[in-house]
C-alpha cells in the first residue's frame, strides 16, 4: 500500500496507510505523510468499466469548480475535491494486477454524516446538491457516460423483460403480486421518461449518488463540498433530487421488514426541497421544477424494479444477508413508493410554494 501511495505526487514521505470507511464500491484508505493527508482509492473496475474516462470526468468537473470558487474568493482546497496526479502526470495509477488507483487531498477539519437525522441536516444536504448542480449548470465540456442506462427506465424495462423471460432462479411464479406492482405502472413511468427523451427536460451535470455522506461539512455545520464524484455524468437534475428524497425522507430502512415503519416523512421532504431550491431555482426550467415531485415516485419505483429483478435473477447484483433479502428490499421500497404516491399532491404543492420564493 505504501508503494502504491508513493506513485502519486504527495507532499512529504509516506508515514502510514490505513483503511478509511466501509464503502460498498471502492476500497478506500487514508495516507498520512509528513505534511498532509490524502484519500487513496482502489476503483471498482467491475462497476466502472472505463476508469480512465471516469477520472477525466472528475478532473474536468473539479477543475471547473475550483476556478469558480477561486473567482468567488473561496478556498478551492476545502470547497472542491483536489485530484492528485501520479509522478508522470496521470490521473490514476494502474498496478500490475490491472487495478486502478486514484488519490485526492484529504480535507481537514471536515465532518461527514451517515444519515439525515434532522430536518436541519436534510436542508443542508439539499443545499449542497443544489449548489453542486448550480455551479456546474454552465459546464460545457463533454462527459463520458460511465454508467450507460443509469436511471433510464426504458433501459431498465429491457433488462426487466429479459429477467422475466429467463426466470433464472425459478422464482417468478412466487412473486406474481410483486410483478404486477411493476407492470401496472409501466406506461406511467415511460411517459415521464419520455419528457427527457424529447428534450423537454434537459440533461445537466449531476452527481448521481446523493447520500448525505457524500457531502462534507465544516465544524460549524456549513456545507463545504460534494465528494465521491465517480458517478458524475449528464442526466436530468431530478435524478439527484428523487434519489436524495428516497434516502433522506424514508422513515424506515431500505430493507425494513416492518412495513408500517416505512413512509415518506414530509418534514424531511420540505427541508431538503427548501435547501435544494435555495440554490437550484436560479437555473431550473419550469419543466424541471415540475418534475421534482414525481421524481420521488420514479426513482423509488426504479429501485423496486431493480431489487425484484435481482431476486428473479438469483441475487447476482446486490449483496444479500439472507436468501430473501432482495424480496424484503422490494417490499420495503414498494411501501415507500405507495407512501410517495399518497403524498404526491402535497409534494407538488411544497415544490410550487418553495420554487416561487424570490
């Protein structure tokens, strides 16, 4: 690990390398030198099939953000991720096993939160995502599509239809009710996605993994920056919004077996939306704003489909803790979807109210 760390242009000799966090995708370490600390990651090449393109995306976006922060009188080393190149100027190091490694500057005196435990924290999370999108709204450089079909429901339905036809694990007959949950909403979801396909809703630079632990705060609780930019690509802004609400505002757990505990917390929804629109209302079109409330239903529905599809396929994608874990997830996400459907008009009213603020 020390030898790998030494491939990058670090300030000072490497003193130690230690595991950092419990990420589900990448292996992450903290590297300490005589004068600084860095984050070192082994990128998951099974998830990301073109890591060089992914790193070019990250470098392009962070360079653009750094210049904006600098012009505004901020501190680019604290308000933007800083990619550390290798000694030969590359954005990554490929080892003998074919694994890809990347390094970024560790942002000192920063805080991460594992969940949005209060409406105040949810508002800050919304502000962080909205600011990220706003600052990149005029980013004109191309971005590689490193996750083809991501949140594209037409693409997901092709996968779904194939999974139904395969019935690889022989489970289709036992989940007829759950399959109907998917099928009875198919046309509605395709109509919504068609607004993207026709260009009514534009694709912009989005983060695509809007968990609150991908936002850094300072010691006073103010948003510093958004991190973990592996999934940055061009997609509708509502993807970031809907997925954030799916995680922030779920009163239960993603795999909660107690379905009565799974419902959409409207206080958390309002707080996140308030923070998000405080930044995003400056650039969102009326069509984009109008799509925000439905995006909660859309993204949650997609997750119901993906969990059930993996169950039908024999649990080949998501890690499971029991043979029926993906089915438990399916039912819990469906409970959240039903709650979102029941609260849809209320969500639309909140979005309209907050979007109209000066």
